[in-house]
C-alpha cells in the first residue's frame, strides 16, 4: 500500500519558496539538501534596473516621503493653532 500525495489546490503550483529543511528541526533530512553549486543566489536571479527605472523608483519614494512629512507638518501647525486659539484662551 503506497501513500497517495494529497492533491494541490488550484492556486498552488507546488514550487518551494523557502527551504524549510533546517538543521535542528524534527523533520530535518540531510539527504534533501540542495548542493551549493545547484542553488541559485538572489544575485543570479536579480534583474538590473535601467537608469530611467531607477530614477522613477527614487522619485516615487521621495514623493511618498514628502507627503508623509507634509501631513505631519500640517498636523503640527493645526495643533499649535488649536492651542493658541482654543486651549490657552
């Protein structure tokens, strides 16, 4: 009698995202380790950005930071105005 593997859901394609075969865990099996020469590093899989894409990402991050700083500054100004005209009268 052989064990039948459970069927995967439609959204699961069966790929491994992170190797959970960690030494010290109860399910650790040294024979399942992937040799270092076959393992691809993140640098091998990484695609480089063009200068234009890099500029767009930097500009987007800068805009997001400026919006957050602007909201905080506006809140501080409103708090000071509230203190001057309502609280301290």
